[in-house]
C-alpha cells in the first residue's frame, strides 16, 4: 500500500505535511485519502525518513482516511 506525496497541501485531516526535514526537496504532503496498491518493485528510490512525531501524524491521517476508530 502506498500513499502518494504531492506538493499540494490543502490542510485536510487525511494529509500530512512533509518537506526538507524528512529528506524531500520541496514542501509536500502525504495524501492518505488516495492510497493505492503497488508492487514493491514499483518503488524505486528511497527519499527520506519520518520522525516518530510525523509517523504518529501519518497513523492518525490513515485512521481517518480508512475510518478506523482510535
């Protein structure tokens, strides 16, 4: 499962802002409401890492997008 990263950030609860601190070239956001299934071989380049705080934000956004209770 893969959540795409876009340079657009609309401030939705299902989006997580990421950027240079995470290893990206631009301010961007992870869009958890657009999850797709991809073969691992389709993922070609390692870009960055999420801090524990960003991982928690990502988990929260995924729970909202997937309608999973806390």
